[in-house]
C-alpha cells in the first residue's frame, strides 16, 4: 500500500521537518482560541495509491462510530486538499470546549459549524506556515463537512482526482478532554512533483 519511493530519504526528512514546524503553528492557534492545552502528534507521512485511501482512513477511526468529515481545497501550485476527521463523541466534547449548551450540541448543524471552525483554524495556520517555509503562495476554498455513519460512505471523488497521494496526518488531542481528530493533507500528482523540486532546492541550499 505505502510507496515511499516517490520521495528519497533526504526529501522525506526535509518534508518532515517543514511539516513539524507548520503543525506547531496549528497547535498554538488551537490552544489559544480554546484556552486549552492541545497537542498535535508528530505528523506521519505516507505515500499511497488512492485506491487504498478508504482502507487507510478506516484503520484510523473508531469502528462503528459516526464520523464528521470536513474537506477544504488548497489552491495554487501546492494544489491539495485538507481532510479533518473526527468521531461524533469527540465532536460533541469539542463543542463543549467551545462553550455550546447541551441543547445546541444535539444539533448536527451546530456541531458542523464547530468542526468547520476548527478545520479553518488548522488549515490556515498549518498550511500557511508550511507555504511560508516553502516560499510559495496558497489560498483556501471554504470548507465543507459531512456526517458519515461510517468511512465506507465516503464518496469516490478523492480517487477520481488523485492517483497517488502524500498523506500528511496528525492527531489533534486535548489534555484532560476526550477529543481526538485527525488532520490529513492530500496532494495531487502534479503537486508531488512540485514538492520534490522545492525540497531539492532547499536541500541544495543547506
């Protein structure tokens, strides 16, 4: 399933370092807004064929638990897509952290709004910092969110758009709160080639 040969060892190490810096910005942004200590786990980089994407996502979520799936397009030469996946229990606890009342938490639309807000914060802070480190410009499309009874309900648009993807994933967790979500960045084939050239340029300058 995994095909790390797309990036050589030096390229992958360089990308890992840039992503670590970018996700540090995401951690700080979330912690500041919610006034709660949040952690983003060390990002994992996997390169897979999109036909295995659903299996990968299925292995990362709670089996049998409804999942909110938020997506956001990233435009520019770093053409990609952010996915934020969070189970319903974590989404409800996240809404409580945002200060929503219990009656509001039972409203799927209210939960969706919270998830869209988190997706916006994570996306803008992490990708903007990553783009800054890579000396490129990006813009963001509005995010969208769906409630899925299971990952099997995810449509095939990702498979239609991508052949191979670099999955950069991290787990968002809050101290003393049962909140866990996963942020993934999917990249197009052209973007993978673009990233490789930028990584080589950065490595040459070291």
